[in-house]
């Protein structure tokens, strides 16, 4: 690397050792931030024109050259080379090579510190909506399956033990609700990441770029950062993005775990579409839920990215330190993982086939209707503590006698407790149990349909948010 392709070096008597530069350089790895660096450069050119350091013609020449560089990057005819220490060096090198000394003027009044902070923030602000769009497709697929199965009875679990019957649509919407909160977190994150670091320069602010609020507006921010030291030294917006990504991946991993169970022979609830499953290299009968399993594994990676970022931040003094360069590695990984996992999972959910007969056959297993007995007695005035004991005794009797609750005779009921009469048999059906949970948020099919309707309304608004960036 020669002197003209570095952004520093005037006070050094020796050239950088190649071993040091290999550790320090990341031009190729960070090349995806070139569009953001170019956008920041265009905004800064306007700032320098306002400051009188560039004439109108010089500013136009720089902007035109930056747009040409962007076009070449998009076409794949231009890329960083090994001599480029970082994306900022790369863009400046090409700019000066194309327009000469005018290009060298662009560095005035800014630093790689505020450039680096700005580039990644702009990138993540755009990617948040792209991730949101992919998440919206998954949520639409979940809502679609839930609509089809709003009244399809299946077992509900606690401790992975059969607990009470619910509808499959209600169970799916539980995952939908958790993932919708992740969608809202993306929106909340964007609001807290709406201030531009440009104008902070190295840390103290710029003596030349004195109207950063105009640059901020040009780049789609709400305004500039309030404090120049904070602007270049903070990466909590990156850590928060990584938390949102990790939480989203974790919630998706919980759904992945259930899909893995549902598709097993032991459960048999769901059949995956052939296009969204894999086979075994040795066992020809296998149909594996690899999308779900890979998603579980990738969730662990995103948790690691979050922990790595927090670890890099926890002991840093203000303002900028090179430790902060770890932000890009972690952020890129989070974006890439979600970009692969979300579309695949959306296809899996959309195309899977639920076997409602199998789910219904299992829904009453394990005396899942026992709570109906206790509730029935409570409605008749029996204190619930007593009703619970009576229901437990009834279950114990059935276990000892090999009977089912719904198959007991009136005489057997009265033998357990005189307050048990044949009227209890009317509530000991799957449909009655599900329908009884008719409060807001309950599993009664009508309530599930209402929940999905509200969810669809929210999803329409969220999907619109994901499209606003492109508009």
C-alpha cells in the first residue's frame, strides 16, 4: 500500500508492516457498506459546498463521480483490492483516481470515526425494513395456517405433557404473537437509531461541517446526534439490533422445535411439503425438517453475536476505539442469517399440511379434560380447592380402572363424590372444552378468528412500514 492510498501516515517514518495491515484491513469484508459510504460522501459534499470549501461545480463533480462509482459497484465492475485498508480508503482512492485533486477535498471536516458510525447505522436502518418484510411473509403464512385451523382441536402442553385441548390455530397464533413483538422491536429500534453521527468528525465535532442537521435530513435521519463524543463512541444501537435479531431467532427457534416434534412419527401432526424437507443419504424413508433444525442452530449463532458485541463494549472508554470494528462482523452475520432463515421458514409454514384427525385423536389423551370437571363443579358452587381434589380423585379412579373420563357411568361419578352427576358428561367433550374458553384471548374458535382478524389488521400496517423505505 503506498502513501496515496492511505488516509493517514504523514507523521510516520516507516511504512506499515504487512502483518499489521493484514490484521487492520477490512476493505473487502466491509465492501457491502460502500453504498452507505457513497451516500454519506454525497451529503458531505453538500456540507462542504455550504462551508465554502467546494465550489458548486466541484461539488457536482464529486457527486457525479460518487454516483458513477455506485453504478460500477452495482454492476460488479468495481471492487476493493488488497491495498484498501477499509471501505473509506477504497472509495477515496477510486474517487481521486477518477477526478484528481477535487476528490481529495472531500475528506475535509470529517473522520473515519463518524463515517464508520454512519455507514453501519444507515445499513442497519435499511436492513431492518428488509428483515421486517421477510418476517411479514412468515407472519402471513402463520396467520394463513391459523385461519385454516381456527377450529381444529389439538393437544395443548405444559412441561411437554398433555394439559388441555386447544385449537391448532390458537397454538400457531401464540407463535405469531411472539414474532409480532419482534416485528415491533424492529420498528422501535429504528426510532432509537434515527440520529446521524455525521458532523461529529473524530470526536469533538467538525470545525468545517457546521450544519449536520442538513446532512442528517439528506440521509433520512430525524436529525444529528446531540453529542459528538457519543456519536462516534456509541454502539448500543448495534447491540440493540443484535438483541432484536437474537430474540427473533430465539422465538423462531421455539417454533422450529415444535415443527420438529409435529413432523415426527411419534406426533404425526404435520406433513412437510417435499420442497421444504430433505432426505437421508442412507435411509430412503427419511423426510427431515432441516429448515427447522438449521434455524435452531442459527439462533445460537445470533446469541453469540450479541454476547460478542456486548463483550467488546463493556470495558471501552470513550470515544472511538478499534474494538468497535467488531460491530460490523456481528451485524453482517445477523443480517445474513435472518436473510436465509426467514424466507425458508415462511415457505415451510405456508406449505405444511396439518393432519387434523391425528391431532384431534390425541387431544383428550392424558385426561386433558380433567379441568372441565373442576370448572363444572366450581360453577355449581363447589369451592375450587374441593373441586380440584374431586377431579384428581376421578382421574386416579380412571387410571386404576383403565377408564376414560368421558366414558364413566353416572353411578361411578357419584361413587367418587355425590356432587358429581351425569350433567358433567356434557362438558367432557373436546369441542365443549375448547368452546368454553371464550374469554378474550381464549382458544374458543370464535375468539381465535377474532384474534386472527386483529392480527391481520396489525400485519397490514407493519407490511406497509416495510415498504416505505423503497417508496
